[in-house]
C-alpha cells in the first residue's frame, strides 16, 4: 500500500539528508532508519535520490570556482596540449571515477530500490565499514600522504570503485571513497575533496532519473507531493552546505575514527530493535 507523505515527514527527512549526506555516516542509511522508526515505513529510494539533488546543489555552489576552473581546463587541454595542467587531469580523474558507479548503478537499479534497503543489511554495513574507516586511518598514519597534485589515475579509479559501495545504504559515499583514497596514500582532506567532486555526476544522474518515481513510487512506499519534495530538497541544500564547510575543517585535524564509534553504536541499536521486533525490515 502506498501512503501519502505528510509535511512533518518531508521536513524531517530533508533535514536528515542535509545533515548526513557529507558526513561519513551514510545519509541513505539514516533516511532508511529514521523513516522506519518514526513513520513505520520506508520513504523510498527515489525520495532519497531526489533530495540528494539539494545536497549536490550545495556542492556545486561550494566548489563553484574549482568546478568552473576544472571544466575550462579540461576543454582547454583537449584543444591545446600545452594547457594540460592539474585541473585538466582532475577533470579526467572525475570522468574515470564516475564510470564504475554509472555502470553498476544502471545494472543494479532494481536491487538498489528493494533488497538493498533491508534494515539488517543497513545495520551490518554501518558497523562493518566503521572498521574499514579505522583501517584506512591506520594505513594513512604510516605515510606522509599525497595531495591532489600527486594524485594518479589508479587513485581516481580506486575511489570510483569504492563509490559503488555507496549504492548500499549504511556504507557512506564520502566515507567509502575517502577511505579508498587513504588506502592509496592520499591526505585526508584531499581525499574528501575529490570524493565530493566525483559524487556530483553520479548523484545528479540518480536524482534526475528517480524524479518521476518519487511522486508515484511502485509497490510499498510513500508518495510525496511536488511541494513537499521541493521543501525537503531546499532544507537538504541549506544544511548540506553548512555540513561541507564543517566537515572539511574537521577532517583536516581529526580522523574518521570519530565517526566510526557513532556508526557502530547506531548499527547495534538498529540490530537490537530489529531483534526485539520493535521495527521491521
């Protein structure tokens, strides 16, 4: 049965999306958990994808100068080999890193909307990938760390493959891609900056593709009005912009381990609630 979303749901879920999208704690996992605990059902993968357009707009504005510079350098480098600088290479790295999730996202689009949103899986991923983050930090601590200037195609491809894991709620796009960067020797802030850049094409494509389904979801789910989706997306944009600024400042001095403890606690809480029958999958 498909229920209609109310305004409280739209506002709360928009706020959750904005606050958690860029933190390595999984926004899709939080939306899945919050909607199930508070509202008794899944808001749906399509609603999640569409509200992510708000947070990606925040990325576009926050990194507008960088993005514009990279785009100009990429096109300029195609015409003139003498203009193939760092920004030109970053442009190619973003394209390279986007290919894996583009292919896998298309092939697994049905599983992403169904089996991939099982709360048992979400809870397990929250816990399991917390230890991946810790391992990445331990590995990075043994090296001086590479900047974006020292980045190579294999680093971009590794982070692109890691981004595919974000298709599973509970993993975290920023945490997964940044961890891959740390494993390959990148500095933490550089890894997060690149993770934001490679998320732009993937999330924009996913949100636009899912837009029709957010209004009229198939099967179980919640149907939102255009006004509700617009408000939720705007809230996600405002809070998302603030989250980017805070996170980049935070990760320059703190490790991913700070988020791992929270993820493990949340994952265990969800497992307890599922086992006790307080919530269902």
